[in-house]
């Protein structure tokens, strides 16, 4: 057990956790976890007015330094607990919520504790994951209410000033009080003076406890998907025969096994999106018949909305939970889940913490999606949290994908997952690989549109059919390049080259978002020979329009799709057949137009392989499969064209041959030889600060301490680095990285956490941050 849990007194028998909903007899002290980068609880006094209302699981407001913070009570004590200071203890300020509905259960607290331990994260920050949305903001503002003396006061007695009388009149109209920020709007100095006068006379009192929130109940009608970003596919909306997998899956039998606690390993379902939807519907309906609840997780809002629409069209009443909803809508869904009225909950990674007490099925759609991993502390992976919840709560876990991750495929080989593969080779388009190794690039280094690609577009236009060009790089060019000295304009706050956007005539950093006009000369040699190099969606669009001036061309990237309304407008054009050629980034895959295009092409298929990440080949292969899924089957003329300079790469050869094993076996061999996941456990350590010399020295120091701790365990632990991050400067902070490879996650995590404590003690005021990422999905 790591240091996060060693210092937590929650496990003390005096914590009254056996009956968390009942206050401890004569309880006087509490341990509170705070939402900060802290690994231990803090002890507070319970004021007399809250003596019988503070229980384990209650959210409270406490003073911490110069501010008030929300915290969670994890233990209550009748006497001062061991280790707490004898003097100087502060008292709880108020309760965060007056309603008992906001108490966290022992299961929720335990889940947050597990995340803290699993991902080497401060428990206080993990607590925020299981709090209701209304409890995740800052501390409530004080409000002012009339006292009994103020209510009984008559205007004939000791007349007050005009401003004081006005304030009293406003408070009489609002028996529950008025927030300070609202009450003092206008002439703040005059109103503040009047308020202080009324408080001093005992006519008005300050209340730090918020008004009990009104019960929020969902009014979502059947089929309402709450802010659906994109409509369903046209074929999915139509009534028709459901796609039946070649081998029927007996979901009722599977779920009955789970209900009777029979041994059942999690399932890995591999198939097209239609097959996965059919299986999901069968599994969800069977789960509901057993009076259990269904939790469905996806990597993005669009897919969550599409699945909700699919199930709603078939008579179910799913509810959505994701960051695209308003705080009020999220609170309503959270409360509905807490009350048990939700049968099917669909959401992004945040939904994995929803308080579903009768969980029967956990479905992770697109289990390989990197978006399921949180990139900010706490860096949890929703797929692993789902696995933990399903195992703990006796629910069936299904990991579904068109292209499962190598980790999941390895788990199948080891017997930890049961595979269900529904793949029909006849559904794939005809694949044509164009080797561009000896082909020239266009002026500026952009990828040319080869004659076969142009002919494919022309053929689709003749048939009035849709063509799609996929390139996962927006903008006109990757960089601006000086023809004299070779320098590239870079972001002042990050170490990345600025992307050139020709249409708006600006350059932008894709990490911090800073934008500035196109520079007139080279920043290094002052040369005027700045030329765009590389291709982006904007450049490909220009080339296509030049080649086919009569074609109706659309573009999908972060510049053209900024709001859900933009996505819906594009979807309407596609549905009406008003777009001939669609060019875009990975956003294309979220439109839901699978199997619609006659011709699909990748002008620069191997661009992603140049990223310094051991998963780059896997991501490239998955992108190729996603692109293939956009095309019609070969039997009806569907074609996928791949332009590449690496035609012998195992990802391209696997797709061209239609044999997934070509990729899986070769990639597994590479990973095993180099000892990368899933053959080893990886922990990435980041050291960041505002001064590069200080950061590099701290990283060297951390690596030295790690190697000293790992001495004698070279067979099970390897420390690599330190080295500058792939983008050493990002948002004004320099970052260096260290990698720990270990035979088990506990080994690498333990030495990382113990050495971090040592380093943090040495450099408390140095402005340095020491971060731990367990099982990173990106090396950037």
C-alpha cells in the first residue's frame, strides 16, 4: 500500500465507518480530505452547532490557509486522534450542502481511495471524482438573512438611514437570504457600510451554510439525448432488420451467470459499429430485465450521444452524462443515478464514477480510445476503473472496439479476457496502396495528389457518390521554413513550430493556442524566404478545389467545426448529398457515416509514424481501419487508397491483406523485444518548472535517487532518462521526463512515490512540480 494510504486515518477503527450515516456519539474531531495535491487528511474541530450533523461522507467547508475549501469527512472522533496537534486546531466553517442526499457512501469513498492508490494521485484530488457536480465548485459565497430581531423590528422605532431601510426591505422579500455578491451590487461602498451597520445592530446575520438545493429531477422525454452533437446515421434511424452476428451471443445466459456470481471473465467484443450496437442493445435489454443498471462509457461526446439516440429509438430511456452538459443538467442526472431511477447511463470517462448502486453491465465502447485516459491529475484510465467497479460490484464488463488495444488482445491470450470476434472480411473495401517513395512532393514539401487518387475522386464524382480524404493534420502547412537558414518560427511559450493557416493568414501553437500574424521575415536570419512546408487539411482542400473546381468540397477540422451547431449543419449537408468531397482530420470518424463513401483516401498515411511514441504504429493501424470503415464494401465498389512512403510497414501490409494478425504479431514482437507495454509496466515521471537549468538538474537528481533505490533489482526495474520531453517547453514551463519499466505496477509505482516525497522535501520553494503518470497512453 502506497504512501497515499499510509497516512490516512480512515482505516482506523475509530472512524465509525461501519455506520457512516450516523454521527459518532459526542464526536468532536474530524479528519478531512482536501482537494489539493496533498496525500494526507487534516484534523478539524466540530463546532457545537454542527455537533450532530457531521458524519463520514459529508462535504464540509473548512479554513485552509487564507481561503476556505470544500473537503470530505473521512473519519470522526470523540477524542483528539493520535498524531493531531494539541493546539491550534481550526473548526469546520459550515456544511457544503444542507441535504443528506449529498452524503458519499462507503463505496464511493472506497472507489476514490482505490484510484488514488492505483494511479499514485493525491486522495484529495480523487475525492472530487465521486462528488456530485454541484459539489465540485468553489466554496459557497456567504448570504445575509434577517435575524429574529430584524424580522420583529417596526419602522417607527429608531428610524434607519435610507440605504439601511432599503437593504432590510430586500431581505424581508427573501426569507432564505441574499448572496453577498448579489446584495452588494451597485454602489458597493455605500451598501457595504449599511450592511455592516445592520449586522452590528443585530438586525442582519451572516450565514455561511448554503441554501438546501432543490431536488433536481430529470424531465428528459423518451429519446431526448440532451445536447446531441450529431444526429444518428440515416440508416440507423430507419426501421429495418438489425445486423445479426454470425454467432448469436446468449446475453441472458451470460448475465444470469453474473447474477448468480458464477465465474465470468470480462468480454472483449471486436466488430463493426453496427455489430457492437446490436450486441449492446441485446445486453442492455437483458440487464434491465434482471432489474439491474447499465453503464456505457465512450471516449467522446458525439459517440455517447449517438448511442443514446440508437437506444432511445428502440424504446429505451438512456440518460447522458458528460462535460458538454450544463452543471445543472449534470447534477440532475447524477441525482437520478443516486436515486436509482436511471436504467441506462451513457457518458464519457467522468460517468465511470456515477453512483449506480445496482450495476449489472459496464460497457466500454471504443476501449482503445486514448480519450478514456485522463491527462490531468488524477491520471486515471476509465477502462481500468470500469474493470475495478465491475469486478467489485459483480457486473458484467464488456470491452468493445473495431480494433482492440494490444493490451486487451494480450489479456485474451493470457486468459484474462474472453474474446468475441464478429468481423466479416466481405465488409471491407478494396485497398489500393500507392508507394510514394520515388514520387516528388509538390512545391513547399506537401504531399501530392497522385494520379490514382485523382482518378478515384473523378470516378466517384461521375457516380454522384461521396469521397473522403483523411489527413490528421489541420492548417495549410505543418510549419513555415526559412529557405536560407532552415529555422522555423516557434511558439514563445512552447517548444513547437507554429502551424500556418493560409486562409486566415496567421500561425498558431496547437499546445497553448497562442495565435499571431504570419511573420514577415525569419526570426533568426531576417530572411524573407519563409515557405510553408508539409500538408494540412487546408492545403489539401486547396489542391482538390484547384483540380475539381465544380465539386462541392467540405472540410472537417478544429477550424471549421467549433460548435455543435457547425457539426449538425455539416451532417445535414452530408445527409442531403450536398457535399461531393469531404476532407478532414479524425473528426470525420465521429460523424457516424460508416460505409457511406464510395472512395476514401489517405494522402499522407504514415505521417503519424514520426511521432516519438512506442504506440505510434498501433495508432496508425487503428486510423487505417477507421478510414476503411467509412468506405462501402468492395462488393458495391468501395475503395480505400493509401498514399505512403512506407508501403512495407506491417500496419499497411495488414490492412492491404485483410489479415489483422500480420500487424498484431509483428507489433507484439517489437514491444516484447523493447520491453514496452503490455510486456512491462510503465510509469512516466515529469519534472517541470520555469527555469530549464533547474528542471534538468532536478530530473537528474530524481533519476539518481531512483537508480539508488532500484539497485539490486535490475531484473525487475529499469530507469530510463532523464531526457527533455518531446516538446520541452509548453505553456511557459520546461519539462523533462524519466521512464520506469517494471515487472509489476506496484514495484515501479512504489519507488516513484517514495522518491518523489524525498525530492519534494528538498525543493519545496523551487517552483518545481514532480508528476507521476502510471500506465501513460502518450509519451508527449
